[in-house]
C-alpha cells in the first residue's frame, strides 16, 4: 500500500527536519540541562503527543481547511517564520546564550513540562510544514487507502523524530560539559544555530508552496 521509496523519502525528510535546530530541540535541551534527563523525557512525551495530534488532525481534514483557506495557511507560516527569526536573534544578539549553556531557572512540575512540550510541538512551524506540505506529496492516490497511507507515513516521521530527540535528551548533559570546557566552540555553536534558524525563517517566509490534501 505504501511504496518503499515513499517511506524512505519521508524518513529522509523527517531526519533532515529534526536535525535542523528548532523550537523542539531548544526546549528539550534546555529542560534536560536545567532539570535533568527525567524532565527531558517528560518534555519529550509532550512533544511526541504534539506530533500525534498533527498526524491525526492532518489526515482527518486539517490539510483540507488550509487548502480551502490559503490565507490561513499563509498566516500560520508567517507566524512560524517570525518565531524562528526571534529565536535566531536570541542566539546571535550580543550577550546571547547557547542552548547548551545551563540556566538557573526554577524547576517545573511533570504536568507543566509535558504541557510545555506539547505546546512547543504544536506551535513548531517545521512540524506544521512537514504534515501540511511535505508528507502529502508522498501519498499515491492511485494506490488506494489514502488515509492509511497518510497515517503510516506520518508514523514513520514520528518514530524518526522521537528517536533523534531521545538521543538529544540523553546526550545534552555530555555535550554541555564538552562545550563548557571549550568557550570558543560554545560560541561557534551559538552562532551556527542562530544562522540556521535565521536561514530557516527567511526560507519559510518566502516559500510559495501550498498545502496539499491527503483526501
């Protein structure tokens, strides 16, 4: 029902997206560093739930809404671009702090960690673009079972993203210690992340693609 090439395509796109610094990565790293791996795992559970919400909502009609009202899709995309631009500025501005620099912040309860992870995922423009524009391109209507195809392909993205993010949560402390002993590397990491986020913001803002329905 789902072509192997389509599945591999989604895995490749999902891997490229999750490895690009964005809101989810920043939130998971910051929580893992400030409150420990357990907090990072709870936050990851919220992020993963956000993936599932997009997966179900898109295949049950959200993409149809954006196809019918392109202005709404444009508004969501521009809001996401503005958010990424703000994150880029926070990283690049004088006195900016690397995401791998431990911060002295009050610990949050598991419920709040989960809720914040969920909201970060739902408001992540990269995830919206993934489900509304990219994954539907791998669905083949002639193969039948369009809904099942959409769910299977989206599930592949969830598995890839959760696996990579889990690795980030578990390794955040080790990476932070490594960078803390090398201030120049920490600065380089901050500038590199800011540049990537800024580039992504501009790309998203000037992108003229439209959402594609899986129905």
